């Protein structure tokens, strides 16, 4: 999975983590969130390093500014950072394991295939719009 995909998926995983789930599922999701948090912290550190390396500190020393002639270089570096692959040891959660919960369809779509698998869909899973 690309780091950029991880950044998109993380809010949906947080939404799922805030729902009462069976203990085994909660434990697996919690472990995955811990792994993701470490990767995201690394991404943020690397992005800040890019700002320090390619940018210059503003006059008020509150932020880094990327000069027009270096924006393409900066964008290429950020793209390379976010396109990097990352792997996780994680057993996907089937929809049946989630039990009788309500979650927005957008979150299900973001988590499908990696975190969630539809091996046995239960009729009592309610989607909230």
C-alpha cells in the first residue's frame, strides 16, 4: 500500500475504532492503528525535513516558504515520499465480525480490501448516510 493511500484510509479507520466492536476485532484494529500512527509520524517528519531542505524560513520565522523555482523539486520529493510502499502485518476483518454496527458508506469504501473483507456479509450491518 502506498503511503498516500494510508493517509486517506486513516480517518476511516479512526471512525471504525470509535465504534464498540468485539474484543478480538478491537484489538486487531488498535494494533493496526498503532502501526499506522508510527508511519504517519514518519511521513510528517520527512515532509518537515523537505521543507527545511528545499524551503527557506519566512521573515517572521513562523513557516517555511518554497521559492517558485524550487516548487517542482519540492512537489516531486513529496510525491516520491507519498508514493513509497509500506506493508503491514494485519488480518483483514470480515463484515460478519463487525456485528450489528452502523458506519458511513464512505468509511466502508475507504477500508474495503485492506482492513475489511466481505467474505460473509451479514444482513444486520446497517449503513448510515
